[in-house]
């Protein structure tokens, strides 16, 4: 039987995404490739990378992400 209070085991699924994350994903899907590239350039500026790294470090310390996820994200971001 379905239990509405049961925790989701796979937190990476779309079901676990928050409302704002879903809206952001839909908006990104509708963007042209040029707009996506422009947005990525803006997000990966050096000052924004520092902010991203600080947030990821805080998430790792609070247990929201594992050490493995933290290292994988750093590797993919080139940090």
C-alpha cells in the first residue's frame, strides 16, 4: 500500500525535485542553445564559481550531499 509519509529512497529523481527546480528545468528546456550557452557562461564566472563551491561545501557538511557527490560535482565543474 502507498504510504504518503515514506521517504523517497532515490533523491535524484524528478519526484524529489522542488517546485522551483521543476520550473527552472522547464524554462531551460524551452531556451534556445544560444541562450543556454549565455546562461552557462554567466553561471561559471570565477566569482560565481566561488559562491557555488561555498554552497556545495555547506551542503556536504550538513549531510545534504555525500562526499562522493561533492567530489563528482567539483570534477564536473572543473574546480
